[in-house]
C-alpha cells in the first residue's frame, strides 16, 4: 500500500541528509547512501555514506561518513563505530557506547507521544491545500488593492502604452525566459555530464519514486508515459493539427509544428552529443537510444506547453488561464515521473529535458508573437495603401 506518511518522511530525510552533506564536504571518497523506513543495523565491517531512517532505529557499529538523520526512531552507536558528520534525531534518543567516535554536531528532540511524521504530513498537506486554493484569489486581491495606488496605476498605464507602441516587448520577455532556461540547462549539463555531481539528486528521487512501486500502479504509469510518446500521443498530435487546419489557424499551426519538430530534432542532437547510458535497474519497458536529456520530458513540454498557450490565450477569464496552466504543468510532470518510475531515465535526465524544452517552447512562442506582429503591420500597411 502507498503510504503518504512514509513518502513525506522520506522526503524530509533526503532534504536533511542533503543539508548535512552540503555542510560537510571534506570527504572525497564516495560511499553508498542508505535510505530505509525501518530499523537497520550497520555492521562493523560496513562503511556507508549517509544514513537516513524513518519509523525505525539505527544500530551503527561501522563507519558512516556523511551523517545520520533519524525521524521517529533512536540511534545506538556501538563501540568502534565512527560517525563523520552531524547526527539529527527527531522523536528519539541516542545511545553512545564507550569507544564510539562521533565527529560533528548532534541534535536530538527526544521521544514524543504522537509520531513527528503525523504532524509533518498534516502540516504540509494542509499548507499545500490552502496555498493551492488561495493563491488565485490572493493574486486577484493584490491586483485589486494595487489599483488604488497611484504609482501602480501610472506604471501600468505606461507599460500598456509602451507595449501598444512597441509590441516587441512581449517577444523580448519571452526570449529572456528562453535565455534563463538555457542557462539552467547548461548548469544541469555541467553538473550531470562533466562534474557528475547529480548522483545524490538522482538516487534520492529514484528511491522516492520507486518506493511507490506496486503492480496495480504499473499499468497507470505505462499509460501516462504513452501520453508523451506512442500511439495515444500520436492521436492527440494529429487531432490537434486537424483542429487548427479546420479553423484555418495557419500561424498557430506553423508555431505548433515548429515547436514539436524542433523539440524532437534538438533532443535527438543533444542525446547523441552527450551519449549518456540509461539506468539499468527497475527497467519495466523497452527504451532505445541515449538517456540525457529525456525525450519524453522535452517533447511533451514543447507540444503540450504550446498547445496550452494556444488555448489559454483565447480565454478571457484569468481563472481559466490559470487552470489551464496548472493542469498542463501537472500533466507534463506526471509524464516525467512515469519515466523515472519505469526505470528508463534518471531524474537529472527529466530535469534537463524540461529545461531544454522550456528553451525551445519560449523561443517558439516569441516567434509566433513576432509572426503575428509582422502580419498586423502588413495588414495596416495594406489598409493605408488601399485608402
């Protein structure tokens, strides 16, 4: 059974463990990290990286190089054990036997009647739910109150006037977003391919996603991943183009086609440039080609992102636009998660695919705006010539 409490606790452990590692970068040699949600024993002949435990106790008699984090459990450090890095215990206690060596800080909250995980889960879920429901109304409320501020109304009027006389402003902003996404992609590529420092991120996310693995969930993930590439995806693509042709949306048709084809070509070139092998564990479906960046993530972001843009721009109410944006982001994110679940991509592949896809998507959107501006100028010139 999928347990949301375990998920939240493991996520907390990963974040805390990452903090411990960032705080202590002295260890050059890397050892395997251990993530469990039950009691565990590290034997005297074992040496690991970091130890993260939820809903269980840790008995350590070997060497832990990057610290220990335990939630709702205790730690027993045996004689001869060596702990390098901090120890954080939430809802438990520590027992240190004679002869144990502990380097780093120690923080222990002590046992509690109600598991800390329960409070964490309740608080996080309540905060997320309230934020999701309240965010659109908070933004609307801020904008309404801002209308009464003279500086805001003056700046808004000048900005709209500037945009009216200089429509390229939207194009420049889209290109700026594209440039920022390109910088993020370069950063991910540098850390993943050249520095190879994304191991902690990849291992943590894979462990979290695979924690939910269950036979009844497998076909669901396969169905979701097919929405990013496959027969179902092909049907959606063809239907989308046919609808645009039927309504004679020529520029939008060209923009969607360019975004889709360019994203696919760019992904092919990047894959063959970096030649990263795919994961070899938990593979549940057949996948060919290289791993970095993820084609599903990149192409689905390009296609569904452009499709959402074309739909949202024709909606008058901001609530509807907001809803389209949120649903599209969740849908694309689900496709990315499905690739990790099925064992055919590293999380860093997905992140790089989203970053590269965002570069091409925002560039194509700016190009569509530019085409429309050119058409508007041409139509105005034709009217002037006819008169």
